[in-house]
C-alpha cells in the first residue's frame, strides 16, 4: 500500500503533497490543519522557474548556498518553503522564505520515484518506504517526489547512503544552514472544543444514515475515517449532506484512490466545490 498523508487546508486542492513517509492513511484536512499545503518550487539559481503558491517567496541565502553545493556534487536538490508552526489558534503561519532543502526521492534502484496517476500519492513499495525511515518530510511537486533529511547522518539506510560524505562536506562548507526541523516535527494539539465538534459531527452523520462513521479516537481525535468499502455515490452524498462548517475536521481515507476503486479527491472536488489546479 502507498504511504501518504495528504493535508488540504481551506478546502483548496493542489497537486502537491505534504507527507510523512511512514503513514498508512490518506488524510485530507478541511478546516484548520497542522501544516500548510504549499507547492514546492525548485530553486538552484536566482530565478524561480516553477509555478505554485511559493513561487514569489525569496530563497533563504543559506539554503540557496547549500542547494548549490549539493547540486555541484551530483545531488538533485531544491529549496522549498518549510511548513510553518501553527499559532495558538491552530492556524499555520504562512511561509515567508524557501528555507528547507530537499532531495529527489529515489527508489531502491536509485531511480526517481514518481507520483501516482492521481498526482496525490507516492508510487513507492514497502522496501523503498523503509529506506526513508529517517526522513523528515516528503512533498510531491507536480509528479516529482522530494524528501528532506535533517542532516547527513539521516541519509543512513537510504538510497543516498553512499553520498553521505558529500552531503556532510556541504554541511561543513555551509555551517549557517540547518533544516527547519522544529517546523516539521510539531505534535498536533486538539482543544476540547475541537474534539467535541468531531464527536458531534460523527453522531450527526450516523443520524443521517451513514452508519460507517465512527467516533474519532486515539491520536487523531478530529479525524473521520472513511473505509474503503464506501461506494463513490455514497461518499459524494456524505460530503453534500454532512458539511464540516467551521469545525476543525480531518477526513482520513483507509487507503489510496486505487484501493477505493475511484478518485475520492475528485469526488470531494465535485461535491464541495474545491478549487483544483
């Protein structure tokens, strides 16, 4: 199964993925989420040549130097806007610079990993996924997949292990650059009001005939899990009849679109008027 976390704030759908490499669920946040959802733009020169929400952001000078060093040693690297730390209300801060450096994700044969046809999940088998156990963050940039590592030590076990020394050399030459790890490892916080709103939402959905909607529990107390047994027509009706309003609700999908047999992101687009690029 493909590993994906897919968070879409403000009901806006873009072909970019903010993903934790070890997850087993596809999560789509509809109102208020723990990290921003931004298009990543490659920037190995003074001019940004990719389209997306981060196009107009300046690249941090230290990140630019680090990318230049890595590309000079044969890495395919890019600068990107790292997720911002949520404020006290849970709203993520808007990135102001491209301050994170990412490498092209490679498979076990050192070939570039691509996104699935739906553009929302990563085509990587379990062997490849395990090789990125030490990665911090994964992003899809219009079909290409990028991954960030905290430092050269984190390359151990990955397809880049043989180039750890090259990465370490660039770290030594650029001591003022550090990955914004503090922005990437934030533990989500949930208020009692958020938890109660999710429970109320689930109860209301069941009263409308959607018996498969269970009360959210555990580490995701505001996530409504949608089983892969839910047909496309019923999912469309669910989105229409059970709007989240202002509640901080996240939808979790128990598998990829291939597992479901249809593209649930398109169903959301049609049923909820999500803007698609």
